[in-house]
């Protein structure tokens, strides 16, 4: 073993590692993991969104958006109440799977949709076309990119442990999730991205963040909440970019007012 390898090895061995779990547990946010199940449920991926007779199927450029999932909010609340979501009715999620917009361009608006309905859902009549889901309460942790973690001054080893703790929350299942901290593939500043792009700031290059409009909008970023995170999943034939993830975001005040048409979407991938 060479000199530098021995020196690095000694430094690494001597590096103090704190109890990361103890440090970050107070920062955890409750969330709900969405899991496939063979049981009959009133929430599902794919299949039929059960839209009311007076509700049009969302479209973009004359094409129907693809239906992704339907969430029974009463089923969800029975597992973990998300304070800013209603506890009755349902949410149906749609996306343009053909073009797969990233959400960094204000012109992407209309390429996804979230439809809120007040009626209770019924089990699917053609379950072979859908995949039922159940819900599990989890605790989500922030990444080391967030200011609340940066203030802890985590070492490289401690940051690795934080990543392991965050990943362990999902118990080996894909991180389909409602509420809580996101599980980012790229950068962990999606609240700001949603705030800027939804208000007309183009984020396809770094210039957008430097505009006077962007600076004036930045204080509103914390109002955005993670509504639904949908991972790439071979079982569902979901592939977002290169093994990426979809993130539906909504401002808390809009969710409380049932204005789900104001949802913003971001796609991230490797």
C-alpha cells in the first residue's frame, strides 16, 4: 500500500462519525408510501379514473393525457392524514407520456393534470387493466442539499449514512410517495423550480434564476408541497426519461382550496 493510501486510510478510520439518525430525526416529515397490492382497493395505478359524466378527460394538443393513478383520499387519510389535503373524495393524475415534458418551461403547462372529485371511488370493474395500491405511513428525511441539513455540518461519511437512512424508509420498494420530503434524482430545489416555472420563468438555462422576476418570486417557494412522487417502475411500464421520477407539486393554499388544476410537475432523471 502506497503512502497516500495509508495516510487516507488512517484519516478515514480516525474520522469521528456522529449518530446521524439522532441528528436528523427531528427534521423528519410524515409521508405515505404507495405500494402495489393484490387486495381489492379503491386506489390504483392505470385502468379507469372513474371520471364523473361532466368531467372531460384532460387533453393536450388534441391528444388525451395518459392516466397514471387514482388516490382515494379517505383511504389515504386512514393511514396518514396529510394536513393540507382533503380527507374525502379522490385525486386522479394524468401526464403526457408521449412527450414527457420536464416542467422547466412555463409552456409545459397543460401536459399534466390532477382532477379532484368529491365522490367515493368504487373498486375497478376490470382489475386486469389496473394495479391496486395500498398505503403505508413512513417518515421522510431531507437530503444534505437542504439548509436544515447543511447546518449540521455532516462529514462525507455522515452524508452517506443519511442517504442510507433515507433509502431505508422505502423498505426496498419503489419510492412512490405522497407528501413529505422528495427523493430527488438530480437537485433538491424543486419547490423553487415549481414556483418559478409556474409563474412564467423559463428554467432551461441558468439565466432564468437571475431575472428580477425570479428574485421576486423566490420567497414563495416554501409554500409548495409534494403532492405525488411516481418512480419509474417496470411493473407499471413507467419509465420517466432514463430511470427518472415524476414529481407533482402544489402550493399548500391551493391544495386546501381544492385548486388542483394549479399543480406543477417536474421530471428528473439520471
